[in-house]
C-alpha cells in the first residue's frame, strides 16, 4: 500500500460531475499530510480524452479503464474496473463523490477489497494514518466522527459542496496508465438497453 490518494472521477457521456473536482481539494490535503500523491481513476467508454481535464485539477497520475462494457453504469463492471485500478495503484485512501452512483459503487468496491468504508462524509482527515470521517447522523441533527483503521484500505464518499473545487491549472499534465478490464460472467448479467430522462414538468 502506498501513501497516495485515489479520486474516482464520475462522468456522464464524457462530462465530469463537479462533485468529482471538489474531491481534489481534500485529496491534496490528505496527500500532503502523508507525503503522497493525488491520483485519479476514470471509468467508461471513450473517456481517454478526459485525462487532461483531470490533470488540471491536480492529479499527478490518471488511471483509465476504457471499455465498451462500461458505456453505461452497471455496478458490477464498474466495481471490477475500479478494483483493477486500485490493485494497480495501491492507494492508501479512495475518495468517491456522495452521489447515487458514488454511494452504490463505493460500497461494492469496499466489499471487494475488504476496506474500511465511510459514506456521506462532510469532512475527512488523517490522524496517525487512520482516516477520521465526519458525517451527519439522525437526519442531520448531530455530527459523528468515525476512525477508519490504517491497517486496511480506507474508502470514503464525500458530500457534494463540502469542499470547494481547486482552481484548474492550465498546462498541467499527468502520467496516464491504461488499465485493462477483465470481467467474470457474473459481472455481465445485468444489461441496460436504454436510460430515459424524466421530468416532473414543474
């Protein structure tokens, strides 16, 4: 296990969600505290073109898992992709945005890696190598702190707007590593034919 911090980049149709960029602020703070590096993982189909944008927010290395099986979100193939990136990067901490996808994927990845997991954090920090995760409880009436042991991989989802995104740096670059995707038959059982947008009409 390294001292690096890995950020999951959530994208839809090649557009990165702002919540992913916000993670680079806390990732940089964590990496500085342990002398590590901020890295990122991008998952999807035809997503290699996003690496420059990801680098501009502070990623020193971008791991790309690009495959037709990842064209639309399905938790099993995406979990396999992120797990493969984790195996390659060996990070200390993995950060996901607290979105529907982020919560769903983070829990599956944590289970695969037998990692410590905290969901919906408003603040994360390191104390002696352990990850200290602050999150609201009892419908936001209280905040609680949880200590995730440094003896295993630490995974956390961070609530949107808990941290402001850093200013992008023009001309920044990052090492890019292509990660091959290997799926089991069980990973491909669910099929998505179409995603339809709906509106309340309000």
